[in-house]
């Protein structure tokens, strides 16, 4: 149990027994001088335990100690380096999972026995954690309070510490707390020697009892309904009815008591100032000195393991240990033997006066002898249990599957593996496992046949290089009872096999060449050597000659291996040879911008390159345009100041297999731009037509039109023009490059025909449109070659256009709504318009 530290330099006379003595307690080395505030061992064992420490009494550096030998030695596991906040409490729900708490809101959890820790933020206002208790692996409480006052806070978990909830109700400056049962907890503290109680697992608290208004209670412990609370100046409170009533006694020693441990309703140990512990064995009626260290150190905690080992922690780094007064333990002559073999069990208990043994599967099945002799009739693994007594209490030790009994083993099956083997090669053999076997013995005869390496019920055989003939292989199982019968012999024969030589050659060759040669650096007569490609036989077989052999030139890509074989054996030759075809480079990506040059003396070009190219050659045509200097995929053209016109930039890749195809040439306009207008020269009145020039990145375009109006695209390389009434018109454009270079096109003349007011039989007597009216499709036939069909609605808006180059064409009109339309038919020598009804 834990509580806040109070040092009062008030020492009064003792009224306890004057028999000061140390009863079974020994001081062990803790390896620290820090105050030992709390000690805890996970339940069910006594070997592994932890101690929470702090250098002083108020916000000093802390340490966490760990023992793995029942407190014989302690090792500091925190901090790993540097310093950490002071620790005042520790509790482990298992040997792996535990919690520690201390100053400055420090609260942490481990799930690996203290190797690593995860901080859990339960409080953020500078509190000190005073106590941690768990009822089982899931349900626990943690107590903290403000350092300078007695404002206390309790946090509750029901999921093993993953989440915590703050409790409500009476706080009364808790110093420590403990469980009475799964639902009932008690906490003691100040003021008024207050005792508080929770009956819902720690979630809500209420004041249960108060005492002296000026003194504090510092420790409390319960065993069932029986509880003891201790505090300043040896004040003690005892309850036998789970806190319904408390009886006060004063020991008048003047000591402050804090560390306390309740065994049962008769026995309790507590301690505090002056390195003294006291004990009662009659429910508190009388107290005797349990331990007197004759010093000034202070006992903060007393703890007993499930196996009865006692530990007390004090200031000055003192840890006391008391050996269990009654401890059951035993050992046997051997824990593995055969059926019908006598085994002597030896009592190794502490403090025992009588013994009760239970032997699962044994004869006799039980005994009261101190060191009984037992036999077993059947194989298996058996539990052994010993309960010892000292006249008052008992202790039990159970060792599961402690005794392992074996019987004579079955004969193994004959080894499974190849009977025909070849010199110098390795083979594997096995036999099914034999029940109750602990090992296996393998035997090869004769020894000269090779090297046998056993591994339980399997074995590998490396056949000798220089031996041929008959051999046998057998195996038997073994256990504590010895070896069983040998298996039947596997009878085999060793044949002379090929020797492994090195495959060599191969490599890469260019597409169109004859391939590359593959050879074997040596060979033996009487052996056939076959070449394999990607593990598939090629059918290329060469007889051994006693020297190097060649498989000729090979052209297929892949990985080549070789197998040598005779009538009985085959062997993979050493090495694997790769053959790869190299290809000329692919066509590179075209050179990229700029494609219009005005007044620059030089310009830079790049390309995305080509597959398989090792280097690149750039070309500029015509030669008098300038000179080109390239490095890899970048090139610079130094332009001839006297050149004006169109130049072309291209490149091609090179590798060991030659030159690749050249890229598409980048057309570069050098000097002032020279836009050329393209579009319809013969149009219908009030129709819309599209006109365009070549698009140059970064250029802007200014269009001028007579006889019509630009409806879309001014400023871009393409515009839409709505022409006016019958007559003529013109269109031209000025282009300004990104570098400020200007040029303009020639005027493009346009003839505007009065298409939409022409009668059905005018202009072209050879033109026919049928059916008319039409619903889905209309056919147009002319005596001349039809170049283009345009359909306009009654507003003159173009709704469909079809290009053609033949005398007859069918036009799908299903997307047109019902109504009157005009068809403009452009032939090689005229434009003719007719009305069309769509229904």
C-alpha cells in the first residue's frame, strides 16, 4: 500500500513487546540509494518483481527496478538514460503487463515486461500519482493528488488499462487505496484521518469514517471483510465488517506507520519510522516487533508474493526480503524415463512437517512419504502435485507434464529416397516419425559410399566422387529407453556420373547478325551434353570429347544451361549463360520548340529521345540555315543572319548496332512569319465559313475581312466568318510571334454566291436530290464531281457539312428537325443550291 511521506521527528516510548528482533528478514542489494516507495510482484510467482523509487520525498528524479530471481538481485530498467520523474507506485497484472506512476502527471504502461513503455495521459495539471491497484487483469484504479494540497483524484479502468474514467464523489485527500472485493474499495488520507469507500468498483466514493482532525492515515489493506488502516503517531483503525464499523487503537510509539500488509483476519504486518515493522497474529489485540533495523530509515511498502515471500521497501535504497515460511517444492531423479522404471521424488520444501503427493498415471497414485518412489505403466506426460503442511497452514506446488514416460520404440519404415545414385551428387532420404521417439540414428554401409548427414527423421547423402558399387541405408528411432529396431535396408547402387564443367560464352549480338557461341570448358567421353533454354530442352546435343566442346551459334534470347548425362546419371553443368539481342535505336521523339525564329541568333531544342539509343546525331537543313551543336538530347542552332525561310531540325539515335530511323523533322520558320490563309473561296451568301493559318506556339493573329463579319476566333490562328450578300470578299491575317516578329498573309479572295434564293431547277440541270421531301437519308447526284455538301436552315445557319469526291453521295439527315432547309452542292466548277423538305 502507498501513501504520502510524512517525517515527524517525534519519538515516543514503545508500548509494544520489548522483544526487538529480526525474524527471518534479510537486506538484499537494491543497487540504489533512492527511496523504495512501492514493490509489486505479479501474481502466481515469486521470481519477477518491480520496485518504484524516487531520490527524495518531493518531485525528485525516479527509478524503476526489476528482479528476476525472487529479489536476490535488482536491476535498474528506467530511466534508460538521463533522468525521469519520481516514481511512487507500480502494479503488474502479469509478468508482461504493468503500470507505473509518479510526479508531474507521469503515468505509463508496458506490455513487454518493462522493455518499452507507453505514456498514458490521465491528468495534465501537475499531479502526483500515489497508488495503483488492480482486482484482476481488466479492472483497476489509479490514485493521484495535487502535490501541495490533499485534492485527490481516482481513475478507473475496466479494459486492462486501455481507457480510464475519472471517478466522482468524496475525495478527502486520499493517500492510498485498496480492494476489499471486486466492487468494494477503501481509501485513507486527510483531513480527520478520513476513510472513504466505493461500492461500485471505484467509480463513485463517499466518506465512510473520520477520526482525529489533526492526524493523517497513510496506509490501508484488506483481506475480505477484514481491514486495517494506519497512520501518524501509531494510530490504527480495524474493521471486521467491511467498513461498517471501525475500532480505534493507539500504539503510542510516536512512529508514523505507512507500509502495511494484511494476511487474514488474525495476521497483519505494518511498518514506518525508525526501520521498525510490527506484527499481530490475534487480530490486533497484541502487537510484537517483527523487524527492528535500529536505524532512521522509513518503511513505505510491505508486500508478500502468492508463494509467501515477503518484501519491504524503505528509504536509503533498503529492500528487505523474508523467505516463505512454508513453501512446497520438489524434484525427481529424472523427468524422463521408461515404463516400469522406479523414480524417486525428493521433497525440497521449506518448513514442511507433513506431505501429500499426487502422481497422475503413477503407481502408487498418491503418497504421504517425504521422498516416495513411483513407477509408471504407460507412456505419456504426467502432472505431479505436492501439498505440504506445517501444522497451521499448507502450500501446494503443481508441476504440469513434469514426468515424461517412454516405452520401447516401433521399427521405422525403410528410408524413402532414390536407390540409384550418381557420384558427387547429393540426395535426401526420410522416414515417417516414430511415436515417442526423441531422436534417430542413421547408418550408411559402406562408409566409403559417401557422407551421410542425419537431421531427425531425415538425412542427406553426398555420394563420394571416386566410389561406385552397392550400398545400404537404414535408420532406427531412439528415446530415453535406448534405440529401437533398425528399419529394413534400402539397397542402392552408386553409378559413375558426369563431372560438372563450366558453361561459357553467350552475351549480346545485334539484330541481323549470326548470334553468339556457347561452349563448355571441358567434357568427358561417354557423356552427352544438351543445351537448355529457360529450362526447356533445345535439342542441341554434343557428345563429350575429353576437351572443350561448342554448341555453335545461338540466336534465341534467354538463359542457357547445360545438362550432362549417360545411361544412369545426369548433372547440371555449372554457370548460366544469358543471350540478348541488341536492336538499333527506335525513332526518337521530334525536336521541340521553338518553330518560329525571328531575330534570334541562336535557339535551343530538346527531344524525349528514343529506346536503346546510346547517343544522338542532330541535323539541320538546309545547310545554309546555320550550324547545330548537340549534347545528348539537347541541341543549339546558331542561325545564319542572312538566312530567311523554312528550316528543318531532326535527330536520330546511335548504338553499337548502328543508326536508328530519324525523328519527324521540326519545321522552323526563320525570319518574319509568312502565314498562308486556307479556307473556302466560293461560298453562299450569309453562310459561315472557317479560315485558318498554321498555328505557332506563342504567336498572336489579327484578322481583316471585307464582305463579311468575323463571328469567332479573332486573335487566334483560326476564325469563323459570316459572309454577306452576293458579291465578293477578302480575308487576310497578320501574325506576331512571341519574340515580336511580324508578318502578314496575302489577301485571300472569296466569291459570294446567291445560293439560298436560287430556284430548284437553276444552275445545274444535271443535279438531282431525292427523295424530297426526305425523312432519314437524301441522295445527291450531279453530272460533275461533288466536292462538298452543305445544309443550311432557314436562318442561314450551317447545320451539316459532308466532304466528298464523287458524282453521287448519300447524306444521313436523321438528326435534322422537320422543316425547310437549303442544300449547297459544290462541284469542281460551280456551287448550286436547292431547297430540301425534311419531314
